[in-house]
């Protein structure tokens, strides 16, 4: 019965209904035009904000830690296993549509992160918390819609998504070293438990050290593989483009498969529009002290995740193996491709990479779920203990579950979250545009950019107005 329900919902969201594909494309186009192609025209400024992004205080983590935390959740199975699934089901053309949804998603990711900052609150410990549930409740004055999103997020990031990451880690270890999934699953539970017990700050510190190291190492290996096979690269790029538009033998069927799987796996990887990243964005002390600066930082996260890391995996696969598999191979397809480049050590490298990538996602997912405990007055010791227990139990279950079942549940959770969040951010467009214009005006005037709640008209009403007092 559970499989029937999941299949029915996914068919509406991703299958014949394709509700999410249309919603995300239209939302990306909407914010790209309303924000005047911000992801292209402000591309250089986006990178410049990394300077000084290490500043933080007792109320929030630094902008860089927020970026690394969001990348921890983004950079996981979607970058290695998800890309392989997209290629095996949608062909090389799926990669083109992953690029398209990432480019448009940069504007969507910016919009939701700006809102996460603008409507953030302080929890019972005096630390910043926020996200779609908070800006829906305050900005749209709609409590039931806010609770609906929070419940979807609890189901997705609190429980199911960590099961997906654990499943991929244990499968990779079992494929490479024959380690029984229950033993590796138990190890993941223990290590994750030791980290998340320290709360958001411990997770942010962990992400700040691990994410840059693993990302750079993976990209360097992919660059090496590409350079060694440089003569094949033009043919691979041509295959990506022609397959994306169904210009090869398979025709319209290949086109539909490429679009569906590229967008679906692209969203799962970069999470733009899903409403997950605003949790990390809201927890930061932005630099400059304006909601828009964190929007730029998180827009950068979408670019790094899909345009850099997913592309790296795509080149590794397309330069190294026959991808006309027609079935869901997941992480094993990536391992096979890497073995063709590096020999037996290739599978070991992918196993290590997916271990790092997916484990950081497991840890960051906890932070997203925990950020919404305040919505239910559960940001206390018993509430956190109950949430932690359920979170760790789902990790252990996911380590031993079948791949199609886990992916299907993850797709449903992500889809439901995205529907709620996209509706909310589109309705809050006037606030996003107003905040962006305020930032651009102050940037043109020169001097320090500082936001005060009275500087522009925000929809709804801020729950804690003292956060935006105009102090640097």
C-alpha cells in the first residue's frame, strides 16, 4: 500500500503529470526575469562576497559556514549516484537539462535564501533559525501552510533523505569491499550521532572543514580524467547537446526521458526551490549585514553543486563507460566508470568520495529538520531527543533498504516540499524584489551595506523586529 501511495504521488509530481518540472522551470524563469538576470549579471559580485564571509557571533554561524552546511546537504548521492541514474535513464542529454535547471535554479535559490534571512527568528537558545515555514507564517500570515511545509521537511530531511545517503554509502562499501550493509549502517549511525549531538554549530564546523577538502579533491581527479581523455571530450559534449533535444535515433522518447531525468536528478542534487537551503541561510550572520548577501552566497552553492561537481561526475561516466544500460545502476555505474580510468583504485576512490559526500549530507539533513522544531515548540531537550532518535533509526533502515524504494520515497518528499515552497516564494516576490533593490541601491551608493527593517516594505509582519535594527 505504501508503494502504491508513493507511486501515485510521484506520478503526479514527476511522471505523467510532470507538475514539478513545469513549476521549477516557470519559477526559475520568473525569478530570472524579475531579478533582472541576477545569476548572470551579478556573477562576479556573487564570488566577491566570499571575502569576509567568516564573520560570526553568538547568535549565528558565519556566511561561509552556512554555505558549507548547505553544500553538505546538496553534495551527496545526487552528485555521484544521481548523475549516474540520470544518464542511465535519460541518456547523456539529461546532463544538459541538469545544467538548465541549475542556471534557472540559481535565481530561485537566491529568492528563497533572501526570504529565509529576512524572516528569521531566535530560538530558545537565542540562535537564528528560519526557513520556508517561518516566511510563510510571517510573510503570508498562513500558519497551516507553514505547518504543512514543516511536516514535509521533517519527513524529507529529517528522515527519508538521510536514508537515501546511507543507502548509497553502504551499497558502495558493499560493492567495493564486501562489507555487510548492517555493519556499515551501524557505523554511520554512531558517527553521525556523535556529531549532531553538538547541534547546528558543531555541524557547521564539521562542514567548514570537510566540504572544501572533499570538493576540491574530487574536481581535481575529474579534471585529470578529462585531460587524459581530452580527445574524446568534443564527442561527449556533442552527445550531450544532441541527446538533450532528441536529435538522435531514439527521437522524442529520448528527449522526454532526458528532460524528466535531468530536471528530477538536478533538483535532487542542487535543491534549488525545494525550501531546504533557507534553513542554513537563516542561521547565518550575513556579511554584509543584509538578507540579500546570503542570497548571493547560496546562489553560489547551486553553481558549485551542479555546474561543477555534477559535471565532473558526468564527464567521468561519459568518458569512461557504455551508458546505454537502461536501468537504475546508481553509484555502481560511477564506480565502473572510474575503474575504467584509474583501474581497481577507481572503485576505492568513488567509495571514499561517496562516503564523504553522502555522510556530510546525512549530518546536514539533521540541521534542516532541527531548525523547524521551533515551529512546534519542540526546540527543547525532550523534543530534540525524540527527533534525533527517529533520525538515527531512519539512517539504519535506509542502509539496508532497496534502492528503488528509497529513491521513490525521497522523490515524493522532495516534491511535496517543493510544491509548497515554490507557491510561497512566488507569492512573496514583491518582498524579494524590494530587498534586492534596496541592496543594489546601497551598493551603488558605496560605504557599508546594512539593512534595517524599515528600509523597505516587507509583506506580512516580522515576528522579531529587533533582529534587523540597522546595526552592522
